[in-house]
């Protein structure tokens, strides 16, 4: 009894019963959807496991393949958000973007391998190749620039703006690095603020510092 659906490709929308306003283009796209509505899936296996999830927009082979009931997500790129099951309000643009996310919510990833390891972390924003790509459960992080917060895994409330900023930070919280290579060597030091290229560049474990200017506290 489903209405206003478009399906093109082998097994596309194959299980649909009452779902409406879905578009499935590609082999096995939306193939398990039953009552899901207002989804757009373009690419082989796109939204391939979705049953009742709604208002998802997906383009790319394998994108959001594992999604079941999650709604209001957008994934563009090869296997973007491919392991997401119930996470919602996600945006993944780029190959492997948010590919490991399962139940994390409110994450935005723009770029190749961005937030690729994130599983349950929430409220993260990452823009640039490999930014926050090792983050797993860290929350409320913002990373903009190549390799910014690259190895962060569980650290939360960090802000890195600039290529290589905070790129060694792993589990610590509340650091702010603005500028190229700012706080680049920091591993366990917390609650630092560094503004300017190379500011606090050599800091590893120092905490509660503030540096403003080119190479400020660079040798700390």
C-alpha cells in the first residue's frame, strides 16, 4: 500500500509495504525498508539495512548501509556512515566520513576519513581530511584543518582550528588551539589555550597555560 515511491535497480525497495515518498536508485538500495518514509538512497547498498528510518538522504555505494531505524541523517560518499544503526542528526560528506559511527548523535564530518573511527561520540564537528579521524567516544570537539585533533580518541570539549593543531591530543579535555601547529605536541596537558601559528607547539604535558602570538610559549 506504499505510495509515491521510486525504485530503480535490482532489489531496490524490495521489502517495502507501506513506506511512502522514498527514492531508491541502485542495486539493493533501501532493500529492507518496510514502512520507512521520505528517504533518498543513491548507490549500491545505500541504506541497505534500513527498516523504518525516515528522512535520510544518502549518496554513495554502501553509504549508511547498516542504518536500521535512525532518521534525519545525510551521508555523501563511499561507505559514509556505513555502520550507523540508530545515530541521528548526522552529516557525513566524504569517503569514509563517520564510517564507524553506530549510535553517536549530532556529529558533522566534512572530508575524507573525517571522524572515521567515531562510534558513540556526540556533538562533534570536523572539517578537513583526517580531522578527528581516531575519535571514538570523545564529545563536543571542534576540529577544522588537515589532521586537526587527528589522534584524539576520548578527549572532549577541545577546539582545534588550523592544520596540525592539537594533532597529538589523545584523551585530554578542554584545550583550544587556534593557528597552524598550535598545541601540536600536547598529549596529556589539559585546559590550555594557544592562539597563533606554532603557539605552544612543543608543549606535551603542561596544563592551564595561555599563549597568544606567533610561537608564543613555543618551547614550553
